[in-house]
C-alpha cells in the first residue's frame, strides 16, 4: 500500500511539472520571441539609436508590453518611462591661468554639464595630481566617479595621451560637479579658470516595470537588457544601411518582456521583480548609470542582465555564459537550479574582453550588487556583432527561447527568496 502511495505521489508531481512546463510554453515560445524581436529589429526602427524618434517608438512598444503583462509603475513614476536629462557639451573657450602662466587650451580638458565653469584657489575645489607613475585613464576615471569639484594636475609625461581624457566629456547624465584636468608637473598654489561650453540637453528614457513581491517587497531581483543600438549609416554595396541589432540587444529585450509575462502569470514571486530596458548602453551605459544612482543598491539581491542571446554559444545549443562568474556565487546558484536540465551555464570564456564591465550590469556591480550578464555571443568571432547583418535572419529563435526558459528556471530560488547570492566587491 505504501509503495502504491509513493507511485501516486510521484505521478502527481510529474503531472504538476508537466502542467507547469506546458503553461510556460504558452508564454515562452518561438512565436512570441519572433514577434518581439521582429518589431524591435525591423528596418522601421532604424537601428534604435539613442536620441531618435525611433527609439521612442521602441520604448512605447516595450511599455505597452509591460502594461499587457500587468506590471506596475516603478518607484512613484507616472508611466513605465524613467526619463532623465542627458547633456552634450561643445567647447567654446577657456581663459585659464596657473600662477602667472596662461594655459594653452589644448592642455585643458573639462568634464562638466555646465555652460560656464569659473573657479580659483579659494573656490573649494579639491586639488589632485596624476603623476607619471600613475595610470592616466584609471586615475582620471576614479576622480570623476568621486563626483567632487576638482582641479587635477596631470604630469607632462602624459602630454601625448592627454587628449584621450576627452572620452569622459563627450556625453553625460546631468551632474552637479566639475573636474578640470590640466597639464602641469606641480600643483599650483594660485589659479583662475573661466571655461565656456555650449550645452545641449536631451531627454532619454529607461523603460521599467515591476511585479511587487508577495512576502519580501523590499528585496529586488532585476531582469534587464538594453534596447538601444547603433542606428543607421550610409548604404553598403547591397543597399543596407540599418544596424538592426536583432541580437544586440533586441534578443535580450524580448527576453525580459517574455520573462515579465511568465512571472506575472505565475503570481508567486516572493521578492519584487524589476524589469528594465536600459537606453544609451551603446554610447556609454548612461541609462543604467542613471538607474543605479536612483535605486538603493542594498535592496537589490541579484541582477540578470541579458545581452545577446540570439546565437549559439561556443559550446553549441542549450548553453550560455555568465560574466564575472567568480565575483559572487550567483552562477553557482543558477547551475544548481539547472543540474537536472540539459541546459548548462558556464563561466565567461573571454576574460581578456573584460565583459563584466562592458554591459549595463557594471553600474550595479560597482555598488556591490551580484549583477551579472548572461550571453551567448562569441566575442572572439561573432560574425554579426555591431554589423549590418545583425538581422532577424541571424537569430536562432528556438535556441533563444531555450535560453529564456533556462533563465526562468534557474532564477526560481532567488525569486522565491530561498537563495541570496553573495555580494560583489564594491568598486
């Protein structure tokens, strides 16, 4: 009799699993994936370049999908759009003296979102120095990320490479600090600066929706992608001019929409799930930067950033890799949840590409969040990466759906608050 009961229990469990899988297949299927990617990567979207009318259409489309899935607005927003001001600056002039010496404009680089920057030695600016033995780029990056007014004296050893610091001033989220780099071997005691730029303000939008948690509303699990791409160019020999970005990253954006639908129908997430499509990843990660600055990172227990899952990984089908695998036990949790599955997650096989810090997960990871990117892109030889042929025809839709299913299944214990990944070391 006991053995008969065990058989009945096993049979019941099998029926439940089969029923769950069938329900999942109704949401996570090839037809739905193809519909979403086809719209986002159509020629009509003109490559979804940040700052264009077409990317606004893409944002509206994602918002409509979030609404259909019953997602709530995020953090007091009145819509699914999290809009922020983005600044583009153009240098006009500079009158700058160190002690009694007038500086050449080529020896000054200003990181600012203000049209007029004026200060002297009494203005309270931090006085810093980058010495010949320092790493120019990383030292400058650390100073800028401190977000304090500063004048930085850069050793003349770096004169040849000084212009590279202009990369920091091309575009920026609106800020309230200024950093001025000047070529000088010693820290000056007296200085006077007046620097002018023209300022162009643009308004960009992330698209965000949430499913509030059943038990732990203040613990967040993020599912993210970026929905911008490269735009369009002059036609090639075949007449193609649109960087459709089907893999990069319409595939990831389709994934978060489908996952939102899947979790919304299950209605059993104990933690709050946040679904966000970032803008401006391709021009500097400004969307995820703004998002990370406006969320309590301590409340984010995990981030599944989905980037380019439309092609097979180097291991073939039913596989993907996780960037920064060694930085937390996030990947180990996902592997454990899939141990009885044919699908397998691997560590990032391209460590020299520094992928952990090249996608939108990086801005959250710097704050200590176990924020990792899931991808299949073969970064040593991906034939469509940032190419005009990144189109629908290049996408393996069936394999892509299996990856999305694997993300759904592997996230279960984190979503249900049974597992909490270890934190990443803060930057």
